[in-house]
């Protein structure tokens, strides 16, 4: 499956870059080009890095938009405590 349309990078290319040691969006971009165009695939790259146990460098800095979206989505979908 193509994940990065700008550079025609497949999901398996991302996984290979991560398996080869890429531990940030920038590293993945250097290895396969994903995330270096429009940026629409960056959340997918961050998800794959997170699943591989690698940190999102922007999350570490506290300004990762994907992390904020995930937290907000979780808060909206979790049942509220009965008051
Ligand atoms: S879709 Fe990956 S940089 Fe545009």
C-alpha cells in the first residue's frame, strides 16, 4: 500500500526504514523520502514509529499534533463517569 503519495513510498518501505534504525520522521525521510513533501503521511510515519517503540521527536518536545489529536479523540470516545 502506498503511504506517501508525494514520493510513492509503500508501507513496507516505511517499515524497512524503521527496521534499519530510523527513529524519527526525519530519519525515515532521509532513508526513503516519506514525509518530506506535503507532510500528509507524517501521522502514519509517527504511528509506525510509535508501534515500533520509537518516539515521535515532536511528541518529546510536547508539540506533536498527532499526539494531541489522539488524546483529544480518546477523551471524546471514552465514556464519561456517571455523576
Ligand atoms: S504524502 Fe508523504 S510527503 Fe506528501
